C-alpha cells in the first residue's frame, strides 16, 4: 500500500511539474518504464519510446487506433470499467491487464494512472510483469501437481494399511489360539513369541496410520473463526478431568495479552488437548505437574506458549525429527508419536508455526505463533 501511494504521488507530482512548463521530455524519452498520456476519448495522445519498443507498433498506428484495439479481448471489459473510474477522478493503482504486441505475443502490464479531469487526460506509468505472471502460473501448476501427488500418496497409504488390517488380525488370532503350554521346544517358543510381538507391533502401527489419516481427513476443511481460548481451555480440562485430578496438575493461565485468535476451533482443541496431556504424561515422578499457558504479543504478532516442569528432553538433538510422524522421545507406554505431528501440521496449514525449547530435567516450552 505504501508503494502504491508513493507511485501515485510521484506521478501526480510530475503532472504538476508539467503544468508549470518544466520540461520533462528527457525523463519521458529515457524512462525504461512505459509512460503514456491518454485522452478520455480512448486514444493515446503521447507514448514514450519504451512503450513503442515493447509493443512494436509504429507511432502512427498507436495514435490512430483506439486503446482497446491493443488490449487482449478477454481484458477489454474490465479495462473499460476501470477507465470509467478514471473519468470520475479516481486514480488507478496497480491495475493489471494484457496487451497484444504487433508480433502477436501477449504481455502483462501493471498500471498506475492519474486522471486530469480539467484537461480530459490520463497520465499513466506501467511496468511489464509478464515474467512474474509466468512464474506465478508455473508455481500454481507445481502446487496443483504436489497436491495431487500428496492426495494419491495418502490414498495409497490408507488403502495399504486398510487392506493389511484383516490378514494381520487373522495372524494375531492364530497366535492367540496357540496353546504355548503344549510346545516343549524352548527355541520354538522363543521364535513364536517374537513373531507374536512383531505381529502385535505391526497391528498397532497400521491402526496408528489409519487413525492419523482419518483424523487429517476430518480436519482438512477446518473452518476459521474467532476462537475463545478460555472456552477451549475449560472444555479440554473438563474432558480430561479425571486425568488432571489423578495427576494433581495445577495450571497458570494468563490471557491478558489476548484471549481470542482467528483460527480453527477443531485445531485449537487438538493443540490444548495434546500439549496438556503431554505435560501430565511426562511429568516428573517426584513433582506434581505445573502447566503454564500464556498469551503474549511479539511485535504485534500473537503467540501462545505452553510450559511445564516435566522431564523435558534434548530439543537441540531432536530438532530435525521433533514433529515427525511416530517420533517418540520416551519409553512411556502410551506414547505413539502422533500428537506433535498433528499439531505441527495443523498449525502450519493455518499459516502459523510452532517452536520448542527444552532440556532434560528442566521441562519444556512450546510456543505457537499465529498468522
């Protein structure tokens, strides 16, 4: 917006200089940007060499044809509409349309135009942005391809995990039916027990993958709304009331800096639930959990931190795999390595980020920065 105002102000200043009979001809002739003066009648009155060089038409043709003759058909209607605004003394800032060169090539131009109603003239400057538009198009095509590949990979993972569920369950049933007391050979017993354990681990892994995929699918189209953080906190604490009472956890909630965020309610609930339960789950054996949740503003940007006095971990060593799927930093029996993965993905999908600070024996702090 500052750049737009600056361009508009500079162009307006040039017009005022011109009215004072100060010669701007050298500037007009030597500018690498497109400069032109057009009439309210829809014809060019004067163009600089950069304009003629860009489009490739002789001056006689540029001045004798209506401006619309040089504009791509698809952009004529919107250009006419914006031109009418100029006639009502409304400047045009960063308006983009396409022109057709004499060679037939199409070029994109970004215009800033100032009307001089008393003289029925428009003073305009434009930059060619064809290369920018091509880069945007290539990026959008690449993003579409990546999105499609990601969708197909998820579908493949889901299908594979789902299809393997039944045979793995059948194999597990076979082990459950085995009467190990009838087997006398120690080596055979050891092999069967190892196979049973491997089958159980495979079953758990498949269930975890399916759980993640199903939860991600449900949260794909999360609605954005103004989320009340206190309400989310109360709701989550109510849902895990027995866990909180059993651990004798205490909370320090500070929402003075802000109490609402423009975010997904589903994601917010997931963040509070996972980070609070993690703090309780990984608390020290000789200390009751103390969980601090604090809202703060960092250069006007909203941040929410979750801190605890738990066991902690080596955040520097684990940095590269902190938020990976099925990454576990403890041998806790309930640890699945899914919670942080989901939180990280959810926050990133909303344009935010999550950082962590922790040392072994000194608790952990997770800081969420909202977009």
